[in-house]
C-alpha cells in the first residue's frame, strides 16, 4: 500500500473513537509521522472540545520534531474561530512541513480556506488521499452540509414472512422478532447517532424508552411524531433520561419541561412530511438520525426518498399476519448472520 494511504487509513481508524460524541461536528482523525514513525495520534474530542489536529499536536513532547514531520488528517484543517481556534494556525505555528488531507471540509466557514491558509504559509499540502473513504467516513457531516438534512438510517426487524409487528392490540407483552444479540447491536447504533425517530403508533403500542441500555454510550435525542396530540405524558419517551422533541401541531398543548421541546410542521402538506421533519432537524443542528418505525413512519421516509441506509433484520419467526415490512429499493452493501437473525444493510444511491 502507498505510504500516504497507509497513514490516512490509520486516521480513519482512530477517528472512529469519536463516533457518537462529536456530532454535529465531524469525527476527524489525525496522525503525525516523523521519518516513517507515527509520533502522535489524535481524534476529535466530544462536541465543543478540541479538534483532532490539536489533540495530536498536544501529545508531541519534542515539538521541534514537528518541523520535519508530515501531518495526516481525514478532513481539511479548519480555518475559522468556532468553539475552538483554527487548526490551520496551530499547524502553521509549529511549521509542520507537509500536510496530507483526505477530503475538503464542506462547512461553508472552512471549505478550502484551511488549505489556502496552509499553502500561503509555505506548507506542502496534498489533498484527496483515500478521498472516497474519507467522504464515506464523514457521511453524516457531508449529508448535513451538502443536502441540508441529517443522514437518515432506517431500521426495522421483520419476520421470515415479512411482518414487522403482529396485528395491533393482539399482543400484551413485547413481541421480539430478533434475538438479544441483534437487539444489543441496535443499542450500539442508537449510541452512534445524534437522534432517534419513531411515529405516534410505535409509542402508543410499544411504549419504548428509545434509550441506550444494552450498550455504553449517550442516549440519542428522541424525536416523536404527534400530529393529533395523542401522546400521554406517562409515556416512557417523556422520562428524563434524554431530550425529547415532539413534532406536533400548532394547536397542541405545549408540554413545559426542560427536556421536552415541541416543534411544528404543516401536517396538511402530506407529500412533504419527511422533508419538513428534515428541515426542522437541520435547524436543530442534528446531523444523523435512526428511524425505528413503525410501518407508516418508515414508509413516509421511503416515499419521499429521504433515507440513506436501511438496516434490516430478518428473524426466524413466522407471524402469518400483521403489519407489513416497508417496501423499498436499495443496494445491498452488507449482510451478516447474527445467530438465527439475518442483518442486511442497503444503501439508497
Ligand atoms: C478540524 N478538525 O477535528 C474537526 C473539524 O466549533 P468548532 O471550533 O469545534 O468547529 C467546528 C467545525 O470545524 C466543524 O463544523 C467542521 O467544519 C470543523 N471540524 N475540523 O480541523 C476536527 N472536528
Ligand atoms: Zn480544526
């Protein structure tokens, strides 16, 4: 493997340590190489904290080595004052000779300016090493800036005969379609995304908490659709374990609680429900969401073609009747058996 690719690959690997904690900032990875030895590594701190380059540079004891080093980074170093000062200034201050970058930053505050600044100060800058891999790694960040909406992951579990739930009210206890290992994986996924969304019926039928319990990590922001003001305050989604955003109607009684916010969309504009939700979420700085059902909610996002990935479990049970799994078309990118469950991941491209 070519030398630059080897180190950018390492950047992507360590960047994943930031998954679930940096959003809506990108999870960037950085390594500093001196005479073909990695002398420092860093990844983006939790939101509002230090950027990857700063974390890497700070771990170098002998700063004079930096003048003869190459800094590798998945995303263009920033050039603006946000919650933290510009990384490009720090790189320039330490006179790092060569900067190798995976892909450009699409945040309009940066977008090429970081590179200009580095070049203007005399650094050698190489851009576009493993560019596609870096763009894929930063998929949430790029979707947010380039498509003005969060990265959308649809998730559901279906029986072998294609049902996502038994017929309404025909069950009292939770009916699991997938095994405990698959369910644990879903908790890991929840911790990785900034928000989780379900429809009204899912809350009324299943009373889910939508929190992360079978994995370590933060709870996502809970987003719940409630067109007809049907959700009881006793529902688990209103417990104080996470922030909850209700997508409601203007005539709704507002719930007064620091953890619960209500936003409004025009429900009469039936063809653009998902689109309106996306715009609400974008305005709330949410750059990724996992949609966990039910049928109607999933189908709304599919019908408006507002989804990026579908993660579908197929268990070994047969229901014979019930709520049908959503209909969609996607390209299979991954398939795995989890004991008797089959997980397939589809991309919408
Ligand atoms: C980098 N390295 O590790 C990250 C970058 O408010 P701030 O200061 O945290 O800036 C956030 C913006 O900086 C973010 O929108 C993106 O453009 C860039 N993120 N840049 O050089 C990093 N996380
Ligand atoms: Zn930065």
